[in-house]
C-alpha cells in the first residue's frame, strides 16, 4: 500500500471534510499533502500539484514562505496566546495600527475574530447594536445582493444568496432583503460593465427608498462575487451605493474577505471606487494563508456608540476564545511587511496580464461563454450553448471533470460549478501560469465534449 493510500484509508474512518459529499470519495481519491513550497503542494507519494486556487483563496505569498515562517517561529518562542479581554499584546497592537493606516479612510477600530464567517457575524451584530444604542429600534433588517455569499454560520448564510448553501437551512435564518446583483455576465449585448452596473443600481435605490427605516446595513462583496461563480461588476456600483447609504442613513458593510489584500488589482477592492465602508470585513489573505484570523474594521462613530458607563449596558460583548491570537497577528504583520518590501500590486498587474494572455485563445471556444477578470482573479465560464447562453445542467458536474483532469496533470483547479477560475498565490511565475492555463484549457475541452 502506498503512503497516500494508507492515509486515505485512515482519513475516511474519522474525518468529515468541508463542502463535500463524502460518498464521492468512494471513487474520487483524496489527496494527502505532505508539504508545500511556493505555489506547489506535494503528496506522500512524491506527486506535485500547482495550487491554482491558493488553497481556498487564502495563500498569497506561497506555501512555507521563509519570511512568514521566521516571524511565526520567533513569536512562538515568546507568547502563543493570551486572552484579549482585559489584556493585550504587541502583535495585536501593531496590526491594529497598521490596518487603520492602510484600510480606506475613516476605518480606525479593529474587532478580531477567527475566520471570515465570524467577522460577518461581528459586523451584523455591530451594525444592529449600533442603531439600537442610537435609538433606532426599528432597524433590524439587512439588504444583500442576489448570488452573494458571506459565509456558513447562520447570520452569514442569512445575508448570502447562493441556494446551494442556503436553502437547506432556510427555516433557521432571519430574512434579508435581496436586491438583484449588478453581475455583468447578465448585461445586454453591447453594454459596458459600467453601463450595466449603473442600470442595476436603480433596484438598490428603490429598495433603500422603501425600506431604509428598517434597514441596518447593506452587505456587499466589492467587485467580485467569488463563491457565486466569480461574477464581477464595475466600481461605479460601489460609488453609487456609498452615496445612497449616506443619504438613507444605512451602514455599508464591505465583505473583502476574499477580495482584499491585492486580489482585485488594488490592496482593497473599495479603493477602485474611491469609497470607505462603515465596516470592512477581512480574513483569508490577512495572514498570508497561514493561520485563522479575521477582523471587522469599523469607523470611530460606530465605536463611540458602544462607549459608555458599564451600567448603561451598551457594550459590545461579542467574543471568541482565540480573538487576536498573537501567532496569527504575527503572520499578518509579516504579510503586510511583504507588501511593503516588494512592489506586490505592480507585480500582480504583470502577472494578471500574463494570465489573461495565457487563456486568450479560449475566447472562441464554442462552450466558453465568457472569460472575465478583475486583477488576480480570472474566471472562464463553460456553457452548453454559446448563442442562447443555456447552461449545462448542474447534475452533469462538468467542473468536476476539469478538477479531475487537473489533478492528473499536477494542477489543483477547483471549479465553482461550470466556472473554472484562477486565483493563484502572487509568487506564481510565468512558466507556472502557462502550465496552469494549458491544463485548464485541456480540461475544458475534455469536459465540454458532448
């Protein structure tokens, strides 16, 4: 029995994997990973896999990055963890100072949690509680975009709109107000992304006009709805939304968990619209993909709504055991140092252009509806009929065929339904991009054969 096979058997006796139908693993092999280096993962039998999806979008500077490794190692020798209620430590102080300096203007207060969904829960409660403390007791609802995704905990699911994840738990969820997404895949022929995004904003404005008195906040994934199939839209929508939220006295909450830290071509996606949200949720790339950490960064105005004598019972009592973990904060500080040391954003623009060039020939593929890109996120949408835009039935699992082909060829691709996408670590080189693109292209050809 091989090293891989031994571990597969042991795994399947006890491990329940995320976002998986475990019965699939009767025929779909698990891949036990022994080590990682740069964009590469290696299993116990010596097979290597190019991590084209940054291990669920978290890794930005490569696996086993020596710089981040050393910073975590140094912190480990000093302090592994301490309660953050009534105590503090140097890494969390430094990280908070730096996040306040680099996030959009006006964001100055950092509330930490363990993962993206938890940051969304913080933002939900914080926004509602803010309005309650200010005397706006009718504000209990949230507005979200169709096809949006904000996580798997119940509050996060409630403000998301991907049926695959949400429908089963619908009876458990609060009811959000859903507005049609500005998703530019749905634009009319000849319309630009900006024109379509502006047009779609009319529905958001109507909703705010009708419901502002009962709405705490609008949740939005800036520029890219990642789990919803990497659907994208123009920054003008964010600009219009910021103005409308100000007009109607509603918070704007930006979920930059997946798109922050350089994924869209700027450090934060909101920068491309020149706007500041009231709360920004960050995770994933925050620690370079090393350790769980998230943060909801809010304005001073929101913070002050909770700042009062204890007897007033206005405090924000949300908590997590590992809030502000020093090891995770040290990884985040090392990640920010790499952004400062290297010209990451400029280098990413070159890398993004190389990715676009590498798949340009798929534009004319009879079963590719669109190749779309925002910065370091590139998506290729497979389709049954290019003229009518009829989609492949989900039951055919065409994306899974691309995934299987990728593994056979040493590339980790994990399509979202019929959407094949690239979201690699920023350290990927041009030869690796060409390999990633060739394997994806061949996989698409195989998966779309009738």
